[in-house]
C-alpha cells in the first residue's frame, strides 16, 4: 500500500479512526471532548 498523506501503513487504521472521530464531532468543541475523554468525565 502506498503512503497516504505520509501516514505509515502501521498507523493507517488509527489515522482513519481519528478522521472518523473528527468528522462525527465536527460541530463540537473537540478540545473539551478530548479533556472529558482523558479525565473520564461522562456527560
């Protein structure tokens, strides 16, 4: 498989999952979502 945006093939699935997460949360404040996720805060 050729490189896509310089992404290593070992991390390609992580890249796709990140892009999916960003798309699904495109209208939300992503910084707050990440902080809540890291701290384990449930809304």
